[in-house]
C-alpha cells in the first residue's frame, strides 16, 4: 500500500509544563504587505517575515478573556481534499470614533488580513499566511447591563491547506514598527 503523505516519525510525549488557553496579543497587517515568510532552518518555525516598505503589524487591544483562535481539520474523503478552517475571534471594548475607524479599515473591500498571535503560553502563531483571512463576522453595540460589553466582536476566518506555523518570538518586535 503506497503512503500518500508524511510518514509518522515521532511520538507526542506528555508535557509537564503549565498549559493555558487564551491570547495575550493580536497583531494584524494587510495580507498584501507581507512579501515573504521564511523558515530558513526547515524546522517548522518561521524565522523571517518581510514586510513592504513603511508597513507593519498593528497591535489590536482586546477585552480580557475574549480572544481565541482555532484550526479545524476538514477532510472530504469522496474527493480527497484536506484543509483547515482557521478562525481568530476577539472583542474590542468601547465604541468610539477611533475604534470604529480601525474596524472600518479591517473590513473595507473584504480586505485580506494576516494575523500574528501570541498565546498565553508565549507561543507565536501566524494565521492566514497562505491566502489571507477576511473579517466574516462583526457585531457592535452595547449590552443591556453595565457589566457587559459595549464594543465590537470580530471573527476573521479563512481556509488553509496547512496549519498555522509557529513564529520565532525574537522577530516579533521588528514587525511592530514600519519596515524600511
């Protein structure tokens, strides 16, 4: 029987470190402004992201415990396709002109986005690298109670033929200032 994909070559061992859910940071850029993503050591970790001149990733503040990301495997056995549904969701507290304008820029013209995430385990992930993600859900308003969200809830989604890669944390700071 032929093997049509990667051969299993390693086990998944128990991890005794603390492992928590949620996100610490969400950085978003226009997909077209990322000109190259490279894993120079071929170890599955992105160690170089090149941006177009004068562009950068922008830090999007979100409400505590409101941000999540996921990848779901989709396989269609009848036609032989395999891909991953990727989603990043978060809430931005407070409705005001500044936040409304930032969100308008995200959704303008069904803009393609690329998202760099820092999870609560201090891992960085690059979402929507292959084709860009699009804001597919945006709700805004105020809940009835003073203790509930007055702001926006967003979801950015895309389908990808590969899982989101890990990013070397040492390159992140340079991505948050305009490229030269």
